[in-house]
C-alpha cells in the first residue's frame, strides 16, 4: 500500500511494525515514498528497528508514547542506528510536561523509577459520566513551576535516564 498510495508518513503499533518489517524484508518491499514511520502503543523491539534501519535508512523512525486521555502521543524519541536494550519513550512534545513522582506524589530525581504524570495542552477533560475516576486520574497540578492547571496520572512506571530520556 505504501508505494500504491505514495505514503510519506506511516503510523503503526509495534506488533504491526514487526509484521511489516518481516513482510517487506521478505518481499523486498518499496518504501521509496516513505519519510517518517511513527511507532507507538506498545514497547518497541530493538531488533525490529535494526532491521528497519538496514532496509530503509532514509526513513525517520520515531517511538511515541501517550494515553488516550492526553491526546494519544505526548512523548517521542527518534530512533537512530542500532539500539542496545530498551528503546526510550523520549521527551515531551512542545506544550506538554511530564513528571515522575513517588507514591506520595513527590518529584523524583533522575534515575529513580516512579509514576508518570502528564499535563499541558494535551489534556482531556475527564471521563464522561464517571466523576469518581475523573477525580482520581485528573488532578490539580501541585507543581506551579510546570505552568499547567491539571495533570493526568497515567499509572505507568518510568524513569529518566542519564541522557534525559524517559524510559
């Protein structure tokens, strides 16, 4: 479909990406029109990214993270070259903040794992007809320096790596 429709931007979950890479490698598929492949929704496999880069080195590959409550994609990381270990989910897009907190809601320093909270221009308004869950997940921002009114508690466990990327 990519060459037929002259697609330039592709968006897949990693399980579909894996199948696509395998299929196109075996079929020697044509990605000549593609410029950007966005992957998100599941953990990326480093071997799949390595195979993709070997076949289509000119196509930018971006790992994304997000939740439906925060406009799907809110963090991103451009995957370049061979990857050792896990692929990070990256940094927040513009107008978005991401913080990592402990079980008491206190900010954690780099390297310590904690819960991910997201805020900024990406926020949903809550859950229609479910005020209780809305109050649990969408909270008033306790960190005024972030510059947003509300934060969404994703429930995901993350840490900031030494290079500043969220993993």
